[in-house]
């Protein structure tokens, strides 16, 4: 058992294992976030060489090592979009105020616009492009599609990455601002709408597909969400 | 017709959007691309005395700097609604005058985004400043000129000769205000301009009007339209602010020609707040008079809004008044003032939205005054005809929206007394309001191809900014051709395709699907087949690769016989924790009458999107300028709040009514904007029911509930 | 963003010595505040010293019964740590009230303490600002100041501190451990942040080159009563208009100890000591809470647009104390 697992209650541990397996079978494997303690030291050596001007750095993105030549001031988001052609991560605000640029760093969701690419050397970065396999969408992607969790689609990669992380966080027994009893974290099967909404609030959607997104998270959490469709109350024959 | 039409169908463009494959305007990867960063004015009125670009030019990676001293060559466009249209009549960098803070005063081009941004900050400008006019309360209002031909002033009945002599039991007179709101689409304004040989250009830019944008840019660069190509397959939200070129777009396209490199310009979120449109502040006074049964005898509606010094846009709030309730005496007045602000523009239900906030609030006040249920009051005053056009409405089911909504919401349990419903320590309020939006359509074309691989392609230069156009077009074709939706491929957003019209005024679906229907029928005729399968068989027999047909569809004489509007009703529940001024919306029911519903899933999302934007307007959306300098102090998504997940309840959407076949052969009226109308009034009406407090100034931030 | 040189510090000493020898150097940890500021040219460091890989990521119990939080513990890790959830629920709740999950995953305890004001005038170089550049003026005093300070402000600055975490830390009597070239020292949290006075450019009493290494939470026997209430314009992902952290120790029917701290109202997390003192020995009832709230705000000096914060703060205090009196929880 890892140190962080020891800190979980036995109930949380078993839940984590159980759900961890069932949930992500169809999706890409994502490193479990180490929620209760922040990331352990990375393999990248803490070399303290001064970096000036453009430098060659290596980033692990969607399981592949990419090298690029950039100035240290380039954010992870701009490196993805401008240097690596990975435009799935969106720039909505460039200031951590919208969530469109959400990616997973070592399995934890983060805004790629607020971190420098050079700071992420050695970390596992997963973007929207890395969630589906060739044949299968990630279950969260499918849930978004079926529940109409988007309209224009611009916030969508961020919403999906955030949702993927959210499920894993709940699996790991994390709490939110609206969790009534902080010593008793909610479980996926009974995760309430207000919990989902609070936990997803770092992803804005101006098209306001919020109902569909919540439904998609519910579906991915194994719940049965209400239908996203309208009810049609009158004969439409004509 | 009803194999797929009306069903709940997943989006055609869904897979591309959930996998990150959907490529938005400025994301197109082009070899040799360079980056432009805008320099914007930090004063709101005055002129540039000196502008020093030397330091910026010396910054590593800088390729060019444009200011009013060396603006790229641009031609003046016709700028009427028909041939070309730009949002702001003043062309960028045309002189050294500053009309509003955030006005573009320069463009820096460099090899990377970081270097362009850094160099832009190095530009030193000395200004001659003048006192600014940014206070809407103290502005100088004048009678507003019409924007589309119809006089904005109107009088009927006793108002024709003077004032209305109120002898009725009840009158309500009140003033309602809304704050400046911004569209804030999640995709910022951005484009790439790629010139070839100085005589043709491809512009990758999100646009709600592909062909209009093509014609306009063609005029701006002095080329025939066929030498300008617009590529806009996906739009990350528009809501009215991505229909015509803005100054940054003009600058990008013209500068790219001069530097002979593909150029990308992304407007930063901050810059966007000031220089790519907003909904004006509005102030409306409404006077209602009614007898004790609640029959309206007079409606007087005066509206004020503001525009910029460089273009005219009036927020037409009074347009809804003759549409909603019948009365013999009516007076409408619309006034406009000029402020040192960026140019306001169409924003989801321009006019209808603030107009319905005022009218539906006043109706609620009248209902309380007369002690009549607000639904009943509306039913008693429903109008069968458009009172200015004097034409009957076609396929109108407004009353059914009210009654169906009431039943779904459980309205009959409502206590007719403010502060009468409680849930623990919380006050609970129920409110309702009506919704309306005109049905519009325009002349468009679509091409349909049947291919020997068993698929059909639909091609048109329309677009889908999240409205579901890809999907309803595919569904229309699938239905008409007798094919599964999966076998239809839809291509939109490219000016090489037939004219697909404008995604604005909620008209794209109403315009395009009849053309798609006609093109499908026509291609079957060409093939002399009953359905696509027969046509495919003939293709195989004949060895041809494809059948193809193009058809157009346009409004006809129907507008002389009928007035066309969509209708709806919103019902909401709020809770108010009075001690700490915490307001939450806990329940929402919307019932809409929009003619035929093509896709019950995407149509529901459109209505929900409207409702939620309306909730934002009701609860939190407001821009502010510094009173002295006129510079924005609300300028990004942390200072401009619009709803997050946590603000929004489940929104139950239903549709009533039959297809409106008098309007078009598909019977669809469109649903992009109606959802937002009336929303803010439903909320303030519910707040009144909960607390006894009438809020007439939006948004209802916590300070207003103390 | 100006260009800078970047270096990954390999030890606390390395970090401190670099920041001490180069006055234009800055530490970067989670980056969620600094990268944001760099993009709009609020800071133009010559060198970024990346401290994010240093060993300051542990949460451990000390032999005096305190809880020591490493400066690089993320906000998420802090809020979710079982000891924090159990023994300092108001801290857990305050951290969770801030920003969004994505930011909390990246943000560190040290960075959170050092985040700068969200005053829109400070945040845009188009305006003068005494905090950015001394003696240039404060346009907020006469401008739009709905979100600004009502307590402890000065003529030169009316900005507020935006941190939620710090408000709870103030109520807990936390201590900040810092290390400079001279060695380690401890600063009580309530003395860590400063009032603006004539030097609004200084947010804290950290000396140049000093690095925050940990925050120490002393034991709090009545921690279960802790409450953090945040009132804002949007239900989530918004800074506080007003927030309040409270805790009460009640013995018999009398209050033995009270903690009241306010956020969103001043240049620093605001401990309402006089209100706390008033409550000692009083019954935990509505009228005493009302009086405590009055006392807490008696020196408030609202500006043109933020008068409502005075009333809102009082009500928030009343509510939070009432919930604390009932044993704490979600307010
Ligand atoms: C959109 C948005 C919303 C937000 N909402 C909230 C909110 O509601 N409530 C709230 O409390 N916060 C909020 N935040 C702020 C967030 O909490 C801070 O950005 C975060 O805590 C900063 O931590 P960091 O590790 O990322 O700091 P960094 O950005 O890395 O650093 C911030 C500052 O601290 C200095 N620094 C960092 N570590 C140390 C150290 N160990 N010793 C000395 N100096 C150090 C840096 O030099 C820098 O000046 C929000 C931020 C954003 C962008
Ligand atoms: S682009 Fe990163 S949060 Fe908006
Ligand atoms: S789908 Fe358009 S912003 Fe979310």
C-alpha cells in the first residue's frame, strides 16, 4: 500500500479499487492522481542550470515524448496549441478564468494556461486528444455526446478532461465546498447534482450546456440521468 | 414526414467536438504563420499625440508594427446591410482620434505570440485626453433613427392626439434598467489570413455569416468575392458578435497582405470586452393601465440605450410591445445617446430581451396590484394580431405555453401573497414571464449530392455555432431521401459552398432546412427516383459517380398575410436566504411554441442556453467603466461573471404547437433566441413573490437584496 | 510577458540564495497567480526560480501537537488531508471555497499566502496604482470600488486581499515559517500580511529573498465548531465579496473562546479581536452575535460603491457564529 492509500479509510480504499477498475476499462489509462499528497518527486533531475532564451525541452504528452524548442515564458497551453499542433486544448481566457484549457497533469486536472511548459518536464500530460483509443471514445466522451453536453464545443475538451478527473477524485474520497460532512466524502453512485455542479464550476460554458454536462457526469458515474431531450406536448404532424 | 424529424438525435459534429478534432478559425495550422498582437487605447476620448514604436520594432522577432501612421491599405466598403457590413463604420487606424477605451491603435507582428505580446507592451503612446462621456444616466438622449426601415416611434388610439387619460382602476408606472452585458463567447475573436500571390486570400475566421463576410472582406481588400475564401467550419459561440468583420479582422487581413506572411490575430479576452461589441445599458419606462378585470387600456413604453461615437446601434426594446398584449392605446418611444464606449451590437434577442424584462415585470406588478394571477392576466390580454402590422399571427399557441407550463410547474399551489412560502429558513418565490421572438428567414441555397458509395452530401455556406445546424440539416436530408442520418454528410462554413445565409435572428434553421428539403426533392427528381436507395441503384446501373442538385428557398408573399412569431412561457422557483442575501434558482420550466421541432435534443439545448444566459443577466452580468477615464474595470472572465455550473438548476423544456406551414415548407420558426426573452423578469417576479421586494435594476447582486 | 531566465531550484538554500542575490528574481510554485500576473506585465522578473520540486510537500504532526503544512502542499492536498478535514474543518472549507478544482490542484500553500490583490486597477497597467508603482496614485478611491476594502485601508490603497485560505488561517492562529539567508524565522499569520499604509507595494512582512517553507497550525480544541462562509456574486468560482471564518468554544452556557476573521474587506485577513473579546463570557445567542458583528464593523469606512459590504459582513458574522454555536458545519 502506498503512503497515500494508508491515509484512506478501508471503505474508501475498496471503493477506489472497485470503481477505479470498472470506470476506465473502455478509456485510456490515466495515472491515478495522488490526491492526498501532492506529486512525489519526479524522475527529472532538479538540475539547476539557468535557462535563457529558446531551449530544447521534452514533454510527455498522451504517452509520447515530444521535444520542442521554446522560450521559458511559453505556457503549456501555447506549447500544445502553437508548437505541437494539439489544438484540442482551447484558449478561452488565457488567465485561469474559464477552464477551456484543462488538461490532466499526472492525472490531476489543471489549467494549462497557468503553467509554463518548462515546469512540466517529466510529468505525464493527458489532453483531450489522448482520451479516446482508435476505436473507442472514452466513456466520458460518449456520455457528453449522448447527453448533449455541449453546443459550440469550444469549452468541451476542458469540460471532458475535468469530468474525467472529477470521477477519479470522487473515487479517491475527495471533498468539495458543498460536502456537508467533510469527514464523510460522497460516493460516485450517490454523488448529488449540487456536488457535481460545484466540482465542475471551474469550467465555464457560455453556450450553457450545463444540464447536459451534469447529466454526462452522472452517466459516467454510473447513475441514470434524466433525458436531455425536450418533451413534445403537441402533435407535430403536418 | 416523421421518421427522424422531431426525434432526439446526437449531434453530427459531436464526435469531432468531444475528441478535440474540431478545428476553430485561428487553429488552422499554416506553414510560416506569424502572430499579431493588438495595441489598444488606454484612454476613452482624445487623440494620439505621439506614438513611439522604435523599442517595439527593436524587440527580437518583431516583423512589423502598424499604427495610424502606416496603416495597411484598406478600401472603404459599401457597408449597407445588403452587400457588405462591418460592425464599426470607422476603419481601423484611420486617424489618431480615440473614441473609446480599447480602440485598436496598433498591431505588432512577430514570429511568436509571446514576442508579439511583449513588443506590443513596448509601444509608447502619449495622448491628448478630453473629458469622457461614459455615464448612461447622464447622457444626452435623442430620438433614435430606425435601423431597418420601421419607425421606432409609434402611437395608437388616444396617444395619437395627446396623452392617455387614465380612468382605469389600476395603473403601473415604473422604470427598469439593465446593465451593459457582453457576449463573451468561449472562443475569443481570432482569425488567420493567408494570402496567395497578392490577389487571393483565405480567411479562417469564425463567422455567423459566411457569404456576407466574404463580400465584405472582398470590398475591404478591393478584390472580387471569388478571390476571397472564408473558412469557418466551427464557431466557438457567437450570440451576435461574430456576424461581420470587426476592426481587428480588417487589420489582420490587410496587414497580412503587406507582410506577405500568413498572419494570426487573436483578440485577448480583455481587449475583446471593449472592442468586439456588447449589449447597451438600457433604461425603460413602462406605463400600464387596466380595468379591474385586468383588461389593458393603455401601454406606454419608452426605451433608452447608448451607442458609440463611431457607429449607430439602437437596442430596439419596444419591438415586442405591439406583439404581446392587446390594447387600444399604445405609445412607443426609443431614444439613443452617444457614449465613449465601443460599438454595441446584436446580442441574443437584441431588443426583445431587455424589452421583455421591462414589459413582463410591469405585467407582474399589475397582476399584484389587481390581485389577479399573472397567468390569467396574460391570457386576458393575449393579442391575436400584430398590432402594428395589423396581421394575424400564424400558428400561435401562446395560451397553451402558459397553461402547459403552469401544470408542469405546479403553479396552482402558489400562495397569492409575497413572503408566504418558506422552506426551513429560506423564503421561496415562484415567478413566471412570457417569451417571444419574431420568426425570420432569408433566401438561401443548398446543394445535395447522392454518391455511389451510398451516402448523401449536403453542402451550403451556412454554419453551426452550436445551434445544431449540422444535425438538423442531416435529419432533414435523411427524412427526405429516406436514408439513415449516419449516411448524410454535411459541409458548412466555407464560402466556396452555396449561399447559406446568416446565423442571426434565429433564422438559420428556418432558412436552410426548406432549401435542403427542396434540394433533396430535386436530386431525387433528377435521378427519377422515389428515394435515395432507388437513386443509388440507378447510379450503379448507369456507372455515374453522383447525382447532384441545388435548390434555393426564400420567403414569399406569406408575410403579407400573417405575422410570424414564436411564443413561450417561463416558470421559476427561487430561494432567498434573506439574512445573508443569498439567492438561488432552484427550479425552472420553459414551454415554447416554435413551430416544428426538428431535433428534440438540440432544440432543448438551445432553449436552455437562452434561459441560462438570461439567468446570468438576471443575477450577475454587468460591465463597468471607470467613471473618470472610461477605461473598463470589468474586463475578463473573473470580473465579468456569467453563470457557472453551480448557479444553474435543471431546466425542463417542453414544446407545444404544430408546424407553422404558412411560414415555410418545413414549418420551423427557429429557437436560438426566444429562450432568453422573459427570463430576467421571471426571476425578479419570483424574487418579489419570495421577499416582497421589487427589483427593477438588473442584475440582482447580493447588495440589492440587503 | 517579459522574457526571463528560468531555473529549477535544487534546494531551499539554492532558492533563497538566488532570490537574495538577484533582487529581480521571483519564486514560482503553482504558477496560478504569478503566470497570470506576468502575462499582463504586473511583474517583470529577470529570473524565475522554480521551487515547485523542492521537498516541502509533507503534512506532519509536530511533537507539540501542531500540524505542519509544507509550503508546497497543494490547496487540494491541504483541504483533503484527513487531519485537516477532522481538526480544522473551517480551513478545509475555506480552501475549497477558493478558485476551482483545477487551480487548487496547482496552487500551493505558500503561493496562496502570497497571491496579490484582484483590484482591477492594480491588475491593468493602463491605470496608475500605488501598489504597482509607488506614488502614482490610487484611482480606485474615486473610481469603481464595489469590491474594495472597508476596513484598515489608507489613502494610498483600498485593495483587498483575495485569499480564502488566509482568513481561516487567521482564525486558527496559524504561524508562517520562512527561511532566508539568515536562517529560519516564524511569523504569526495575523502579522504576516500588512495593512497598506503608505507602502501598499508591500503585501506582507516577508523580507526580500525569504521563502515560505511551512505553515503551522496549532491545536484547536473546539475545531469542530469551525465555519467558513463565503458570499459572492456567483455561486462558485468567484472571489468573495465578504467571507467569514468563525469558531466558538462554549462551556456550559457561556462562550469561553471565540474566533472571528473576515475576508474580502481589508488588505489582509481581518481578525475581529474586539468582537471576539466581547463574546467571551457571554451566552451564545442571537443578540450577542448581533452585538459582536456591530463591534467587528464599528470602524468600517466604506467607499462610494461598497457600503453594502458593511451590512453584509455583519450578517455573515451573525450567521457564521450561529452555525458555530450549533456545532459548526456548512453555513
Ligand atoms: C480565476 C482565479 C480565481 C481564483 N479564485 C480564488 C478564490 O476564490 N480564493 C482564493 O483564495 N484564491 C483564488 N485564486 C488564487 C489562487 O488561490 C492563487 O493563485 C494560488 O493560491 C497561488 O498559489 P501558487 O502556488 O499557484 O502561486 P504562484 O503563482 O506560484 O506564486 C504566487 C506568488 O507567491 C510567491 N511564492 C510562491 N511560493 C512561495 C514561497 N514558498 N515563498 C515565498 N513566495 C512564494 C511567488 O513569487 C508569487 O509572487 C484564484 C485564481 C484565479 C486565477
Ligand atoms: S484558457 Fe485557461 S482557464 Fe481559460
Ligand atoms: S459548448 Fe459552447 S461554450 Fe460550452
